[in-house]
């Protein structure tokens, strides 16, 4: 008797898979039987209502089974374009032409005689009086899986068929065959989701849901399947989100019970804050400071995210929070994602806090060895009250005297683990996370579900909306004349170049050349500065200072100005090759202007654009609202891309999709909150805890679940 197949069996030991295919699948994260059984169809095709070619109606979506009779390829007049046409026939005697542009490869796959299932939109061409499909989905029907498996026919046709994303040379059809076989071979899985959650929602048993998601029952509505909203699909998605949210709720609850610092909010604290404030805070700033102060005075450690669009004044609020900590005899740490931003923060905090007698210190990776030793000593002995730094601050050998508050800027660039590394440096310091990338609510729930959220939803008074225009590269003189006009009236301007990691030296060169060109040919009477990531730290600082003082009128830069640079007198942001930037990045860059009551401009200089780039530029021109921009960005790129899955700690889901299933996520969150609240101290909660520890802790980084 062959050994039984377990959920944990590596895929390479399965019949028909072997080492080479297992390797390809491992590249997609599929290593065991569990991984393969959790590999979800991307869509479903109803092949039960398969049509014959003669029955097809123009305009309908249809599936037909037909054989290839001939293939022709021709180049079109349009330069470089090639059209491949494949003629199919079926037993009805009708014929259908499949068309592929740039489809030379299709001739290798579809050869005369091949039997395929085609799915696509039926067109009728009056000119040739023939039926056709443009880029139809197809599946080879006499591939190896069928000959291997008796009865395979019924699996792949004449029913609702799941379609899987192919993995290299592993076709949807092969995957379907393997998954079908495995579902017969493994021990059916029981239910991990607590009965008390399942019963009221009438959720199907897990095993049944899994089987029906792969192989829907006859008569199931294909429309619901393709929206991923059948009962079976909902069940799987719900469970995945439920555990995530449950973990986050438990983690937050645990953090609340930890003993941290109860900061005093006395008159002296209030006086110092008042002395520090350079302007009257906005209503939103006051409100969020109150929320922060409340958290800080509470003995449980604060874990709060401060959200607000660029320029909304988050840093000022952070400085107020720092005063609360420092007046209570503690140190504050400010963590920035880049060195240039750390320098900016240091300048900003020094200007606000040093006059009140708080020592501000900058600690970065580029400090010289002797400097580093001295600075570390100052931190260790508590002479430095507020310490600004990059990840160098996270390194093991920096010890604080008495760390009370950690302020993290742009936290999604750090990732969850680093956040906790720093926290361990104090007893249990309060943590304030600032983010200038507004995060749509569903994502915030997922990524930051363990954080409380404060939102600054108001800009300081007197700000005028930034006017954003698109300028084709050929008309760049329009940009320069606006720069000239603004500088003439006493303002300053940025000119930014895209910086792609691999092309760094090229972008730097372009920036250097552009500075030369602007200085020599366009603005010989003005001072044009340069700032890029590869300059020596001292030179960067000098360039930034000169611009801040107004000594340089125009600053040519690579994207180092993306985050955090604060020069309110700058009113023009010219972005060259704007088509090369992501949407959120463009919005961040635009946020460098419009920081005073003066009217500001953002000019997007573009050359040839893809349709997506066009959409990005259009959204920029259409709105200044960071939340709307973020939603659009999310739709264009998807959450993983937007945040960089690894960096953000954004979990990779097997069943759920944050964009498609945000309603299920909210539902699951409410259920998780209710479940935890109702089962305090009961065995159900204990069991859930144990399950999370065993199955979810490592995967989703729920490190604090105990
Ligand atoms: P964020 O960090 O949210 O992008 P900043 O804290 O850098 O925004 O503030 C943007 C600009 O607005 C800075 O020049 C800051 O000094 C100024 N600012 C902040 N709060 C106010 C306020 N209440 N009134 C006027 N200007 C403000
Ligand atoms: Mg800022």
C-alpha cells in the first residue's frame, strides 16, 4: 500500500509532480499539499453550458470546444505589430477565428489538430462574415493530465471549471487535476473556527467549503463564483480575516495590560508647550494632541498612529508629545526612514526645542567613529533629551538613559519587527507612529489593527490649494517661466528627477547636468543648488541649509526631497519625467510646496506615457486630497505593491483579497472583537489563543500574542 498523503507532504513526492515542477511551485510559495489545496482558482468557467460554434451569438461570452485547423501569421502595417490568426472548427460544422496580437508564441502551443476549450467574447466581422474571438482564454484538452487520469474528461469539461493561475509551464489544467486528486486522498480537515462563531453565521464546515471552492456544485451561480461570494468562498475568506483580526485584537489587549509610564500632565508641561508653539495649532492638531496626552498619562504603553496628509502639521504635534515626555524626565527618540529626513527632523526639533533648554541630538550611520562614541555617551547618560536618527538608532549598542517616547515617521518603511526592537530599549516606552501616506481604512485596519489611530484632517489656516498642471516635455519653457515669475516675487522652487534604484548614477548625472543647464542657460542670474542621495552628508546638509536660508533660489534634486523637507517659502515643484513616479510619491513631492499662505504650483513634466501613467497624472491634476490619491493608487497597484509586502508587514493572504473583500474584512473584525469580549477567561478564547500561536504567529508577525 502506498504511504498515505498528509497535508504536510512536500509536493515533489506526489505522483506527476517531481522535483523540477516542485521547484517551480516553491517559487510561488507552494511547498506542501496544504499550500496546493489552498491555491485558489482565479476565476471559474461554466463549461456545462458549452456551446457549439453554430449556436454562438455575437456579443456573448461563451465557451466552445473546437479543434485547430489552421494558423496564419501576418505583419500589420502598423509598425512592429503582428497578428496571429488561428482557425477552429467543431462538430457543428461552424468555424471561428481566434486572434492574437504579438502572438507568435501561440503557434507553438496550438498546432493543427489540437483540441481546445476557448472562452471569450464572440465577435462577428461583417467584412469577412466570420465569427471571431480576440485573445480568448484557452485550455488544451488533450494535454497529459487527461491521458494520465481516466475520467479526466468530466473534470475539465461539461461542468463549472475552476481556472488557476498557471505556474511557469504548469498549466491550469494540471493544477486542477492534482488538486482534484488530492481532495480525494487527504484526510478531510476539521474546523478551527470556533463553533460559537460559526453557528450564528451559518458558516459551512471548512472542508466542505474548501472542496466547493475548488469544484463548485452543478447549478452554482458562476457570477457569484467570479465575485468570490458563494457561501463556500465567503467561508474561507471570512475565516482567514477572522484569525488575523482576532490576533490583532489580542495583541492590542495585551499591550494595554502592560505596565508602561504614566506621564504627568501638569501646569509646567502646559506652559512649556505654550512657549514652544510657533503658531496657533489647528483644531485638528489640538484634538489629536489631546488623544495623545490622554494615552501618555495612562499607565499602559501608548501605541498610536498619527495620520495626516502632507503638510497637515504632524511634526508639530510630535514635538508637543516630546515635551510631555521630556518634562517628566524621560528621553524621546525620533526615527526617520532616511538620513536626509533625519537631518530635517533634527533641524526642526532643534529650532523648536533647544530654546527651551532641551538638548537635541542627531545620530546616523554616517557619523564618524569618534563622534559616534561621544554621542552614544550623551544618550546613555541622558544629556541628549531628544535623539533623532535613522535605523542606526535600532542597533544594539545604543543605550538610552531613560527612554519614554518613541516617535516613528513614515512607519511603513520600517516594518513591524523593527518597531518592537526599538521599544525594548525603554521599559515600555510610548510609541507614536506618524504617517504621511494616508492609508485607506481597510488597509489601516489590517496593517495597523493593533494601533489606535488619530487623524489630522485639517490644514493650517490660510493654505491655498496647490495648482497642479501637466506640461508636455516639449513645452518645458512654460515651467521655467513660472519658476522665474515665482522667484521674482521672492519665492523658491524645486526641480525633481526620478530616481530608480538601479539607475541611480544615471539619475544623479541627469540632476547634475540639469543643474548646470539651468544655472548656465536659463537662470544665469539666480543661484541653483543641487541635492542628491550620494552626496557627502555634510554637502547635503549645506545644500539643504542654503535652500532653507533662501541663499539658493532653485533646488535641483533627486527624490531625496520626497519626504519631510520643510521650506515654506518654496512655491513651485517641477517634477521632470513625472510619468516615472508612483502616485503616492507624486503626492508626497507635491506636499513639499503649499506650506504657507502663498499660492503654490506643481508642474508635472511628461513625455510618452503608458495609459497607467496617464491615469496617475490625471488624478494628480484632479485632486489634492491625499486619501483619494491613496485609494486610486491602491486600485492601480494593489496593496502589496503599494506598501511593499515584506517591508510593511502586510500579510500575504491565501483566500482573501484586501481590495475585493474589504467588506468581509470589516465583518470579520467585528466578529473577532465580539468573540474576544464575550469569552474573556473562557476555554473558547484559550483555544483560539493556542490556535493562533501554533498557526498564525510566525506567518503574520503577531509576535505579541501570548
Ligand atoms: P507634516 O509633517 O504633517 O507633513 P509639518 O509638521 O511638516 O507637516 O508642517 C507643515 C508646515 O506647516 C510646516 O512648515 C509647519 O511649521 C507648518 N505648520 C504646522 N502647524 C501649523 C499651524 N497650526 N499653523 C501654521 N503653520 C503650521
Ligand atoms: Mg512631515
